[in-house]
C-alpha cells in the first residue's frame, strides 16, 4: 500500500520563508544530477508527506526532489490573516522558493496537487522562473458542486464555531461511513488527525474559501507561459471526484499543455497510483530538460 508512510531516503529540512521556516522533505538527485529540482506542492489539508511514494523515484531519475508544507500546513507556520492563504498570495511565497533554487543554478520543475495546483499557477503568474509546470488533479477555477464542496461549506461552519478539534471529529465521523476507511491503518489515521489539528485555523479557513471562490485564470496563465516559453503537463485520474477529468482536459487544451489521464485513479494519483503517475511525469520532465 502506498501512503504518506511509504519509505524514502529524503531528509526533513527547513527552507526559508517569509512567515517562518517552510517544512520540507529533501531528496538529492541520485547518480547523474540533471541539474533540476522538482518542487512538489500539496493540496488542501495536505502536507509534504503526500509525495512520499514519489521522492526516491524522482531522485533516482537524476532530479532533486523537494516536497513542502505550504505556510499554515502541518509543520510550517503561516500568517494570521485568512486572506493571505489565497492562491495568488501563497503563489508569491512559492515563487520566492523557486527564485532561490534558480539562483543556485537549478532548473525548477513545479508540480502542484489539487489546491496546490492553484498555488503553483499563482507562482507562475507571480513570475516564478520555472522550467516546467505540472498541474495534478487540479482544475481551472473554484471547486465545482459536489461532495467535496459540500464538506467545505459545512466544515467552515464547524471550524468557525467550534474550532479545529471539532472539525476533525466531523471529518472522522464522515469518513467512518466509507467502507474503505475501515481498511486504513490506525497509524495513518492518527497521522491525518495530527496534521489537521496542527494546521493553522486561519489557513484552513482561507484555503477553504479560496477553493470556493477562485476565478478561472487559465487564459491569463496561458499567455504568461507562452510568453516565457514554459511547458505544461496536466495529469489526473479518470475518476477524479474534485474537478472532473473532462474539465481538466479542457484546461489542458486551453493551456496548450500535454494531458494525461490515469485509468482507475481518483483524486490522489501520488498515493493511489504512483507508478503510473511517474511513468507519465518523468519522461515528460526529461523531454523538458533535454
């Protein structure tokens, strides 16, 4: 089973950030270093550990891997204002990280998952000097109607009125209705709980609001990437229950990006089907770097 506890060689490090240290997992390139760094950005309520199954294979392919907690997530401190968790603001924070890596002579391949995809495009719009952008299970705008959006709507009420612990209890009650949740190891359930309750309430509220209000910025992103010569890949599962595969295909066409859909995969290709994801991502990245 692939999960946040998948074994890897990456080391826990802190990177400089405007709101304090940004917690990260760092795996240096193994063997021949291609001079590139994959900067991996997690989604809402996620963390750097979401990329655990990808870290060693990326490093073994000659690309340095750096997975982060966004400001306000899990082990990264964040700002106090909810407005500072909008994708454009967090994108500027990620753009600073990209600029630092680029100044060290690295070519940066930026990958964002779900909400992290909105942040990654915010980084590109903020001028991040990337050598390629990968949007994974991420859409063109706000989260469309569905179970995930409904959970956000209700979760905001509980979070504002009763706090993070009560909100997590609601999450666990909802998940208990899913038969698949019963098969999740207790250690992993404990981790999900820990990282949620350690996350910033302002961050959870701000990111949640952004997921329900983010405008469609695909045309703007396409113009920026075309002008800067930045290649793009959109990849998702055919069963994605956040943004549909059809909406992500349309986004890819509007971005003039490569598009890949993974069969039988839902919203988390990084843990559901890392081998299939890597079989798509790594050859694409090599072509960009060639």
